[in-house]
């Protein structure tokens, strides 16, 4: 036990007190802590040998007393700040910008209640335990399980809260900010303000709102730190061109230091343009019209170099996915490989499959599976929100197996219903313990799963989710398909075709037919370069099961018999009849393209006369197969007709290519039809 005099404790309390006065509460607190004090007469002197008085205090109690006194009476220097109070760290330790709302009690974001009965609790017979090396186990993340629309509502509310935080810095800096301020005064709950913001943002996706809010918030945090270091505070909004110029220079310094962030200035200019047309932010026009800001952003973006796009898959990778679908140990990996094949053959983004409305199956010759959705990347643009975007999957792939039927059987085996309307996500995220979640598989999870399934093949580590969309489009370009066909197959609108071709199922018939022809050539072993060397993809060899063309008189193909079609409706529908007429026309063109192969053209060209029908009937033309005959013709008149085109290499009507032969066949057939009509 140590001894301490009461007067010494009083001196300590007086020293610690800010006003240098005695604080009686300190003694009361010491008594409450169990410290024993022995008062001695003031005139009694202390023992010079021991240096102590009559008060005995324990070391632990003394340390607690001093610490308590320090916490109560400490006076810190305002210039000395703790690490989390430094300007550069406040953006990390604080979720909000620390802004004061005008008489607002705060907006509490309520998470949507999840219904357990809507969750997909499908069992997969414990196959997860038996397949510990399944690829999906390392790809699927353990995140909050919300279905597509629940997550969409939550993310939209989060984005609106971030924008409300930004607008509250200066309500008068934007026209919408003043309206939101009035809404908050009339409705402190924030529901009216939130509704106003959603109306201003319109049909913008929540990812766009969050991206733009993050870009503007980074500028605001930099702006605050930039001026706090100089000892004063200035509002970051409305925007001022000199401040943005200094911010761009700061981004360049950060880019040089970190070797990243080349598109930061360009992204900020896009954010300013976004704020101009959504919240009417003041000062946006000055930023967008600044020549030095535009040039600076262009220079920084140029320093990035070429964009590294997602590489397309090759034939070996698609065959690997087919082999996983047919023979993998994990049934979940089988279903995952089938969904990735659907995405590849449909030329779709993975995000386009996060919510499917319904599916149509056409299991016939040249059949297909069609996925209809309204939740895709361009669905927020105008009338496209009211139209289904069809993703057409050809029934036959690059292998000879009936892979699509195998996938449908597996899909039903794990408990998923392909005929459900609305279907929801094509592939819900699988659970590690069995079954599937309500949420769709994210893009990053799909990319990791794809790489896991392709592990061991060439360049498997470089593939991303967009590789599935780019694969067949790249193959079509390498095989020589024209740009318009590839635009329709990629669901891209162009000035020639327009959006109606992309959103109308029957108007995609011809491009889809060409894609089927390409897949048919790949199945029989032809390479893309070899297909391109043939010229037009229309000259394709008929696939297995396709009846070969039969040639009749005059070299014309036998007419395909038209089978009667059962009508479901009793009355004729003009629109349906028009659609069927277009489809029949496309089928006839496709049949004609299939029959015009190289061997058929050569056979037809040898038996075809390119001269008028009337001259042939008069017997003036003789087709002589003996091109090496030495016999000379006795006719030398000007009306002489050639016996063989080989004698006339410069003749303008000579057939020099397969396209010329096809054109000659068409003209000859038309002349025969005219002759028959005139004979009647």
C-alpha cells in the first residue's frame, strides 16, 4: 500500500481543473472508488525519512483515480487529430458526408421483407457431398439471397439515398435539390423526396445511378480535403471549372502513382452530363463546354491504350461444355454448363438471363428454343420496355448430340420448371448444401464458374462472362457473314434494319437460318477459314437428315410438297396469315440456299443452255461434250452460234463463279415459266 496526503490529491485536482479551482467532485469520486483517506492536522509535518503522509492508497486505485481525473478534465489541442479524424481518412470511416438536413429526422431504409415460401428449396439428392470438387462450389458466393426485383428495389433506394446525401450539401445548387428540400419539409419521413428523385431518374438502372453517385462523391471528398488543408471550407456544388481542373490534375497524379484510373476524367464528364439532364445541377454547362477539360479527359483516356475485350471461345471450349453437360459427375455443373451453352448459342449477355418471362420450345427440324425477356441492357430505352426481346437458341449445336433435350431433362431433374411463367432467373445461384437460391447467378460468379468448367483448355484463364456472347458473333465474322446479319444475331439495331428486326421473332428467321448453316458446316468438320473461302455462307452442304435436291427437266429443282397445316383458329387472322407468309418465304429461300451447293451447281451448269428457249427448241444450239474435236464447222455466217463457251473465254455471259451459275439458273427457269405461260 502507498500513502498519499489529501492535500496532494487536492493539488492534483486543482492542476487538472481547467479553471485552476478545486473540484470537490474529484474527491467524491475517489471515495466512491474505495480510496481510504486519513486527514491529518495541517500543522503536523510529514516524516522526512519516508516522504509520505498518513493517507494510504493502493497503486491500482491510484491509477484509476488519475485516469478518471484525466478523462474528466482533459483539454485537447484542436489542431491535434486522431487518425480517423484526418481528412484523408474520413471518407473511409464515415458513410455520410456529415451534412445537416433541414429539420429532418433521418430516412431509414427498410429492407424488403423476404418470404420464405418464395424461396426455391429444391433438393439435389445430396450430390454436393459426393462431388466435393464440383466447379460451382468455388465460384458461387455466399451473399444475401434476394430475388431479382427485391434486389432491384433495394439498390434503387440505396442509390436515391446517396443522391439525397449529395443534394443536401447545397439545396440551391440544383433545381431538383430545391424541390427535394420542400418535400422534406412537408414530409420528414423522406418518402415524398424519394419519390421525386425516382421520377427524375426515370428508367435509369440502379447500377447507373450508383456509378454516377460514386463518381460525384469522390470529387466532393477531394474538394473538401483540398480546401480544409488550406484552413477554410467551400461548397463543392455548384461546380466551378477551376475546381474541376485541379481535380483532373489530382486524378492524373493518382494515375501515375497507381498505374490505374485512366478513364477517371472522362467518367466524371459523363457524370456531369448525367446531372445536367436529371437533377439540373448548376455549373454543369460550364464544365461540359470547357475545352481544356475535354482535351485533358481525351488525353488521359488515350494513355490507357487499346481496350482488352473479352476473348471469344474456340471450338474446343464449346466441346468441353458439351462434354460437361453429358458426362460430369456433378448434376449442378451439368445444368450450369447447359445454361452457359444456351447463353452462347443465344448470343446473349449473362445479365440478359437474370429474369426470363417465358420460354417457347420448337422441337422439330431446324427447331429452336426461344427465351423471352424484358429485363436486358437496352430495355430502359423508350418503347423497348414494352416489348419482349427474343433470344433464339438453335436446336443443333457444334456436336451431333441432342444436347438441348439433354439439358431440358436435367433442368427438370433438379426441380427447375422451364415452363413456369414468369420463369425468373434461367440459372438461380446454387446452394452449397443443396438446392437453389432465389437470386440469379451474378455475372462475376458466372465468369468464375465458366473458367472452372474450362480449366485445362487453352487460354481458359482469360475468359469472362461476355466471352459467351462474343463467341458465335466472332465465328460469323470469320466465316464471312455480312454486318447486317451479324447485327441482328447480336441483337443490335442499325440504321438499315432498325429495332423491329431485333424484337420480332419472325424477322430474325433468315439470320438464324444462316447461323444454323454455319453450325452445320462446323459439325461436318469444316473450319471457319475454309467456310470463308467458299464465299457466301448460303452455299452450304445439306446437313444429315436433309433431303437432297432432285433435278427435273431443264435443270430445275423438284418443287417441295406443301403439307396441309391444321388451323387452330376457326376464322382467318390477317396478321397471322401475313406472319406465316413471311415465314414460308424465308423457308423457301433457305431451302433454295441449301440446294445450291457446289456439286449441284456444277451438275446443273453442265446440262444448262444459256441461250433463249426459242433458239434451243429450233435446234440451232448443239452442246458438244468433245471439247478436243478437230472438226471444223462449215458455217461461217454472222448468225453462227457457239457450241461451247470454252471457245469464247471473253464472252460476257460466261459462267465464272457459283454465283453466276445460280443467277443463270434463275434466269433460265424464269424463261421456261414464261414460255409455258405463253403456250397456254
